[in-house]
């Protein structure tokens, strides 16, 4: 956390590639498609024919970097801040993203 209580965002510019072209193993492809679902649940879904097109899933001997990062310990947000606004408009929160031009499926902005 920086001095002004902002968190740094580490964005890495990777080359965009199709998920299907990036992974040769069907087990890894389905692991990623289902949001890093564990391989035991994937194989159970394949055995019970719960998903059309889901092949037999084998648990690979490799570890998923995304799953490991998701399970790491993180420091919690502080309960109280070190600085407090004493006058109106001394601290302002703003949405700097919009307006977004694309419509949702319900035709809303």
C-alpha cells in the first residue's frame, strides 16, 4: 500500500492467444474453462456425464500457478485508517471508468 492508501496494480502485458491454442491437454483446458475447478470435481462431472463434450479428466502432475496465487495469504484491509477527512470534500472517491458505450444483454448501459 502506498503512502496515500492506494494499492499498486501489477499489470503484465502478455501476448493474447486463444485458450484452445495455448493448451494441448484437455484436462488443463477444462480446468481453466470452469474457473480453476479442482480436477476431482472435473473428473466426477465427466463420469456422470454432467457436461456435454467434457472428456475423461486426468489429474496432471503439474501445479496451476493461478490456483496457487489464489490460495496465498493476503493481508487484510486495515480496520481503521491512519488519516481521516476533517472537512467536507477533503477526501473524494470517484468512478473514473465510465460511461461505457457497450450495451448489456438486457440493452442497458
